[in-house]
C-alpha cells in the first residue's frame, strides 16, 4: 500500500500595490497608492512608503487587510517642474510575513 501526502500552501497574506497615481490638484499633486492583499490570509497593519525621484515623501500607515481586501492611502506634494518617478512600496518595513515578498513595489512616471 502506498501512502500519499497532500501538500498545501500554508495560508499567508501577499501585499501588493495594485494601483499608483499622481493627480494634479490645484498647484499640488495627490499621490495615491492602492494596496491589495492578494494572499489567502489576513495581513496585519503595515506602512506604505512613497518615494519621488528616489527620496521618501510619505510613510503612510496602512490598516490590516483581509484576504482579497484593499485600501487606498494618499498624501500630497508639490514637485518641481519636469518628469518624475513615483514609487510605492507596500509593507516597506517588512513587518508582514508574506507568501511573496518580491512583489510589493509599483512605479509610475508623470510630468509637472
């Protein structure tokens, strides 16, 4: 008789930035990041970091998320004229043990 073992992936959250925008509002820009938990377990609270041209501009408290849940965090800034790169990183301090730690960042470019 052969004994078979069933292997399943243990439940774990997976935080990702699924949307990132820089929207002009009067003389400023609103930077918004949607953080989603695409894993199969709840994620605790974390911090989402936004960098503009390599410099941190926001460290935003991000509430815990159920599996499949998402939330949008935002801040404002007034960049100089020119083309800019905005980078958002979910769980930037790596406090949430995730199934995939390599997919937490999203990048977009915009011009002022």
